[in-house]
C-alpha cells in the first residue's frame, strides 16, 4: 500500500480550503498520520477566499476528492454548496470538514468535538455541569452545540451584539428545542451579570480572539476575585500558550488549559471521517504538540 512518501495512481486527495492557510498545522498532522498508517492519501493546503469557494468546490468535486477541511472565511459559505449537513453542523451553521460519500458531499463540524475531547484530555468531566462561554463566532458556536449534545446541563453564552448575534439567537433556540441543555444568550457588557454566571459555573471558556497575540494584554474578564480552585478556566487561544486569562486564573488556583489540543482532536475527528481510521493521536501529539 502507498503512503505519503510514495504518491501513486490511487492516491486520494484531501486538503484545507481557506485564506490564509500557509500557517496551518493540518498538513503536518494528516500527512504524518497517513504515513504512520500507510494510507494512500495526501493532504494539501489551498488558499481559497469566499468569492472563489464555489469554483474551487466544483473543481474538487470533478477531481473526486476524498474530502477536505474548511477554515475561515469559508466555514459558513460552504454550507449552501453541500448535499447535506450533519445534525451538529446544521445547528452550528458552519462546516469545517466535508466528506465525499459516494459522490455526495456531506458537511460536518469537528471543532466542538475537538474541544470536548480536550476537556477530557485535561482530566475533566463537565457532563451535567454549568458552563459560561464567551463569544458567539465560529469556535464558540461549535463548542456551544457540542457541549449541549454531550450533556452539559446549562450554558450561559455571552456575546457582544455584533454580526453573530442574530445567528446566536437562532442557535440557542435550536439547542433548547433539541437537547436537554438550558441555554441562554446574554449580552456582554455588564460585569455583575458575567461574574454571577461565572460564580455558578463549573467551567469558564473563552472562545473569542481576545487575548490572542499580538494583543496579549487584553482580557474579557475584569474581576478575578470570583476565581477559585473549583472553577476550570479554558481558552481556545494557543498563541500565546498562556493568555492573560489563563495566567491570572492559575494564580487564583484554577485548573486551566488552552486550545492546542482542541486543534489536535478536531483534526483527529476529521481524519476518521476521511479515512475510517483512528488517527495515531499520541504519536502526532508527541511530534507536533509537545
């Protein structure tokens, strides 16, 4: 059987669509996993902006690709081009993984699965617990829906009233109608309301870009007096590896973790959708994430 170092006439194409994509770790992860498992696939990056997405997708269909990932700015626009969406992708309204199923292209969203697996990897179980989630963009939406599907009891979703607000309202309604989770959308801006939600939560998750390099001095939370050892604090950001939020939370005794393993595990779920095989996660983790 072929592997990534031996391209054959049977090699299946997978890849990443988005812009920019040159910085992505996805080719490293997937191609190394193909090599380790001796699978005849290859994974490449394609810089595709939203206005060229339809043309690029039609080309990939003609080439009968095995599947591909989508990153910004293509995650929402791709939904309208696909034959069907997974239940989670329908609720989220965004897709990061597309799989060719006998000529039908099905959209999935593995970001939330990646986050929930990273929670387990960090040693926590939040089923039946309360979450305070900051943000309503792509990452936050994925986490929000998957957490509800996985049994988180209550989610307080905080967001500014931006272009994502109306979509977030619909998403909260769908989660409340289709899961046992009690979800609420709350406008960011009142620190007292945010502090009360955090005080009643098992986990606080920042799913915004606030605190990401180069703006590392920024933090949504202003009052850290409510932080204690019973509150888990996580951040989807991994540049820097320790945001201001995580640093101060750790100083207050909170267990913390960042978003690096969310990246790993969302990729592992996409890999399984492409190939039907489990990614050798421990080997990939040791080589690219340690």
